[in-house]
C-alpha cells in the first residue's frame, strides 16, 4: 500500500481544486495514522495506515471540518484527519501554475493592478494535534481581513513573474503608522486593494528560513500567531522566509514569503531543515554562505501584512545603527503555493531529501 513518494506526484494531471462537483481526489498519508469510523479522535480505530499509504476521497459522503471521508486501496472506508494527509491533486495543481513573463521572456519590473485577483477560497483545518478547528480567519480579534488573505487555500492557475524590486517598490510607507487594518481609512485601503491578492512568482535567494514552531504554552501563556489560532507545532505554523534578489543582500533588504499550514501540508519536500540548507544563512545564528546559496523562485499571492513596520529600517527613529531589521517592505508573498529551485539550467520542483 505504500505510495510512490512525492517526487512522482508532478506527473499527475492538474485538477480543478474547487469545482462544483466533487471528484475522487487522491491523498497520501504524511505519517502513520489511524483510519477511524467517524470524524473524531475518539472514534473507533478501523486500521493503522502507514506513512505514504494512498487513500481516495469518498465523494458520496460530506466532509467534516478538519476530517476527510476516505477509502483505502483495498476498499476500506473511514475517516482521516486532514492534518495527516497530503493532497496529490493540490500539489500537482501547484506545480502546474503557468508563469507569465513580459514580452521579452523576462520578469516584470512593475506590478500591474489590472492583473487577475482570484477569489479567496476559505477552509477550516485541524490544529493542535486535531484538538481544535482553525477557520479561515484564525482566532483574529482585530484584523480578520489580513488573516483571511493569509489563510487562503486556493492555488493560482497562472502568475506573473516579477522582480524582487517590483514588490519592494509597492506603496506601504503610509501604513507604517498602524499595526492592523481596523484603523485604516479609505486612502489606506486604496494603496493596498489594487495589488493584494495578485498571484506572483518571484526569483531570488533565501537569506534565512525561520520556522515559527514553538514550545507548548504554560498556563495562560500564549504562543504562535492569530492566523494559526496561536498553535505551535511545525504542522500548524508558518515559515517566515527572507527572500533577497541576490545572495549578497542582507535580511533587511528582503521581502518576506510565507508557506502556511494550508500549503505546507501538501508538499513532502517542504521540510524546514532541508529548505534552510538552500539559504545564505542556514539558521539565524549561522554564518553566511553566499556562494552555496541556491537560486529559488516562489509562487503565491501578494499580501500586505501591517503587523511589522518596526521590522523595517526606514521606520526606525532611534538607535537604528545598533538594531537588526528583518524586511524591506510590509508587502509579502503569502501564502506561498510553490517553491522551485534552479538546477542544471532549468527550474524544477523541490524533491524530498
């Protein structure tokens, strides 16, 4: 019952992810997990599935938030938590995103506000080991609009190839005075809405990869981030990745690109330790390996994250020379839906180590 690992999934034809009629989508298990009789962690255990087992979605049964009705290759029906499944169809669709270049075959140096902005697909996932449902806006109190964009679950069918500088040049300085959207006025929204939600592909180098997993909280302590319902495991958290135009640039020149739980879970090769080895710095405490950094490109959706103006050098007003900064702009590629690496003169999908 072992599935061919993720390196074979790119041969699968890309399917429409959110079509009006259900289709028998194929999944592999990300780890050993029980097939259960109903959508609950306490439901009867029908069978233990091994890591890499193949299951298909049962189209005659409605899904339950965080759970999927599935059938094994030998016909056994049951339920598996979505956190334990990787969708071969979603991964194949991500790898099939068409990249649009300018007339000369190069990256666009400016972003056109008339480019298509697909509708956001909302989803609910299970977090904290399946103990909690985390919806499309997480557990946001003040800024559910930002979280809605961060937690989108759709895959773009096409994207425009743009330069790092094209993203760095988008307007954001007027928004440094706030750390959420609830205080925005119409002129603030007018700076963001023309661009937010446009699918883009951008080439560069990872300066550093920062997984946001954390230790479990103690007592009333809160960890993690609101989009992910303040969860803390690798499955349930984002990566904060600094992407620079060339390997000599330092982190403060970066745009932040973020794979999220909704995208990470479907890609077997998206392992934080392996992706970190592609970066200029393999960790926040390591030295720089500019010559060894891999050329990468990421695809995802433009998002303005208002939370971090203090991470930008231009926002600083005191003792700036001694401070470390983490980004050049509030604009991000978030969520990331595809990661490619330049090998042997061509772009290819990341493969499992």
